[in-house]
């Protein structure tokens, strides 16, 4: 089979883009050809396309006007040589001009000859008007005695018609105008006794031509400079890619091919566009599949290049899959106001008011909700949002079954300092806030919002309070069961559907078969995406695809975006108020420290930031916020483009970074084991007591 290499743009230097300002052409012939092609394709979608189609009728109407004026003379005069000459010239010009316009508009000639055809039309029409002028008739025919219909108005009209139509051959325009002006002046001065009027007429026509040429010069020069700027930028980017060591990777070569085809697509003829677009689609699919496979071997060293040693180790251990380093339809969503009576059963008014903030207030006080619902935040929040989004009615879900599911889910959350039922409820509130305050609220179906609710509430069910790395290193039965792959996340998904295996607790049992299959698939994928080891893979993949709002209608984009939403919600405390964020930070630190204590007792290496004797919480949190949270939130908002998300979340992350930095400047360089934690102690006093029992200094601090 013959292999045809994909077309590439020639490598050009800045000298190849030099402009001859006199003739207004590129000195390099190939660059000139590329410019003419790009200009022609650009104007197909430009407003000049409509101007192009309107100029030609006006041009022809002008010729018809002159023809009618001559034909009207047949009633008063006999047909003579002068009359025949005028009528034949005008009719010939009309027919020739019409044919030229038709050929040019249909693209029946090569691109480079289109401007020549246009100039020929412009020049011939102007010359014929001059030849039909009475001055020429008096010189050529004796006793012409015809209607004096001057050519000057027609010449000026044609000149103005082509004010912005003639482009890419400025020298031809200049020559054409010189010929027209010289011809007009010749016959004006040959048959005039006085000089004042001919001089004024020639000046008037000359000024019209000067205005035309200046306007076209400015317009064309701007187009050429923009063309140069775009191609020099593209050339610079290509040089960087070529000089990059990673350019040897197949996906970069495919991406390079995609970019070059995209740059050539506007220059192609219409009959070639479809196969090229189909080829581009295939190449994008190949690139995406390759990068998905490659992400399992993501280069963490490049990501952590500028970090200090401790942050680098922490990210390598906790936020990548490399446990051993260098080892490789739907109905539209409808919301309704939930009456207090529908949610006030066994709940006090304060709990109801807190629930009503879900989806509205980013900083919902879940700890207070936990206290006011007798440690049942998942059940209270789950039942509330099911009513809020009309899901009971939409899928004919039995409220008792839904309540049983939420209760059993809640009971399977262990009393960990951080990964507990409050955390699950908090990320549900965070996720629904992100959705409600972006275009997603108008794009998600009822089934998709049900998937969001279940996956967010169940994403950490049964969490033992240890990391995947810990379970793998200790050869825990969970790690053995799930082959060291997303151990906890696989367990959370399995446990969720194990709960639903009981008919009395199967919240999805009323779904149609295809709906259930979709819901199961998406719930599993969303829960698995919360694996910290997949963080950079998911984030890099989402960035690479550069989704837009229009893409959100596709299933692929919607799922990828919801993965980023649940990940952002999972670390949502990073963007909460400073007091709330510091409180949650102490809780997760305590959970890490418990793991570190066990690692010490077992004689195994202590995971980064899990040693209560050496970990400085402000420093660890600054690294987490800067390297993990902020990039994730900024990536999400580059897609959402939500001003609310920017002001309430991203700005708050920056505020929290600044707060921790102030703690360090104030001298809070102490570890959790030491007793004098001045600033953190004040935070602990504000925080609600959420730990059960324990004797560690951090637990005592938070409980105080």
C-alpha cells in the first residue's frame, strides 16, 4: 500500500516574511502563495463574502444603466455607426463581466488567477466607459450627435465598488488605475477648448483612485502583518516542540500532525475538507488512547522538579500510582423548593436551615449539621437532596428504600478523624454547589444528578483511615483482594453496590435496565477517580482535551468533568473558610499521624507528613494547597468559567495559603507532639469536637 505523508508547512525564517512595501508583496514567492490562499479562505467566512456578492450586481447595474440610456435614443435618432459602437461595447462588457464574476465566484479557475480576472474586469469596464464617452466619439466618428452621458460618474462608482475587494496584488491595482486615469485624461484634453473643466475632472477621478488605493493598502498591509505574526508564533512553537526531548514520543508526533493538518485545513478546497476532518478525528482518538495508556507511567519527577524534598516525597507517595518509584436519555434536571415539613421529621429547625444551604452556600457547616442530626448527616442530606431534585418522583423511588440505603451507608463509615460520614456529606454539599453555580445545572439530567449524589456520599464508605500505600506495604487483605490497584476506591465501590444488593436498600432498583447500567458504570468511575494516585493522570488528561461548554453535551466530556468535580469536592476543605479549613486540616493530620504511629511500631518507613514528631502542619498544608488544590481548582474553573467559583473557592485557597504562611512567620514551626501551638490552639478552640476518643496531642487539641 502506498503511504502518502501528511502535508507539512515549510520551515521559514523571519527573512521569508519580509514585505516589499512598494509593491505590497512578500519577497518570498512561497510565502506570497500561502498568504493568498489563507486570505481567500478567510474571506469565505468573513463579512467581505457578502460584500463580494453585492459588488457584482451593482457593477452590472451600472453597465445596464448606460445601455438603457443609449437604447432610449433609438426613439429619437436613427441607428448609426456611433450608436452601434456604443451598444455593442456595453453589451459585450456586460456579458464578459457576468461570465468573469460567475467563474470567480464558483472557483472554476486556479486561486492565483482569480485576482488577475478581477483586475481585468475592473480595467475593461472602466476603459469601455471611457470609450463610450462623447469625447472619444467626437474624435472617432464625425457628427456623432449622441446623448452626452459622461463616463466620470461611472468611473468613480466602479472605483468605490472595488474599494476593499481588490487584495493581494497591489501593483496590478496601481497599474490599472494609471491606465484608466491616463486614458480618461487623453480624451478629455483632446477635444476640449478650455482646460479648467478637464483638469478638475481628472483631479476628481485621481482623488477617487488615491482614496481607493490608500484604503486597500492599509487593509492589505494589516492582513499581511497579521499573517506574519501568526506564522512566526506557530513556527516558534514548532521549534520548541522539535527541540524537546519528549518530541520523540509517538503521541507528540501524532499531535504535531494534528496541529499541522489543522493549520492547513482552511487552505484546502471544499472537496478535500471532509476526508481531512475525518483523518483529524482518527488521529485525535489515537492520541487520546495512547496518552491514557501512557498516564500510568506519568513522569512525577518532572511535576515535582521545583518542590522541596519533603513535598516531593509526599506527592510521589500519595498522589501518584507509582507506589515504588520509577515502576511503571435522560430527562432534564428540575429543582423544586423543599417544604420544611418534608424534611423536618425528627430534625430541629436549625438542622433544616443548614440543609437548605446545600447547593447555595459553599461553606455549609456540616459539623453543626452532624451534631443537630444526632450523627446522621448523610441520611439527612441524602433525603433532602432527593426531594430537592425531584428524584423520588422522577424514578419512582420508594422513600423508605432510599432512607434505608442512606442509613446503611452511614453506618458503614467508620469513626475516623477525617474520613467519616461528615466528610462524605461535606463533599456532596461541595459538589452540588459547584454544579448549581455553573452551566452544569442546566446540562445535567435527573439520572446524572442521582449518580452524583450516590457517588459523592459513597466515595469513602468503609474507609479504614489508612492510605493505599499503607495497605499495600502491609500486604493488607484489601490490597491483596484488589491487586494493589486503587485498593480503597475499589473497596468503596464494591461496598456501595453490596449495600444495594439488599432489595430494601437498593436505591437504583426502580431504574430501567439501561439506566441502571449507566448509573453503575458512572458511580464506579467517579469513585475510582478519587484515588489520589490517579490525580495527575486525570488532571493532565482533562487539560489536554481542552473541553469547552459545547463539548459538555457529549458523554465523554460530561464524565470527565464530573470526575474533576468529585476530586475538587473531595479536597473541598482547601477552599473553605480559614477556620473550617484549619479544622479539617488538623483532622486529616491526626489520621495521618495514627498511620505513622503504626508504621513506626512496625519498623517500616513512615510515610511523608505522617510523623507526628517531625511534621510541621503549616508547611505541609502550604505544599498541599499550592501543588495539589490550587492547580486542580484553576483547571476546573478554566472549563466552568464561573465567577462564583472563582471568588468563593479559588480566592479562598489563596487566602488559606496566606494564612498558613502567616502562621509560619508568627513562629508556628512546632509539631503536633509539642505542647505550645499558639495559633493552632486558637483554631482548635473554635472547632467543634468531632473525634471519639484518643490520647494523642492532636486529638486533645481539636477536642479542646
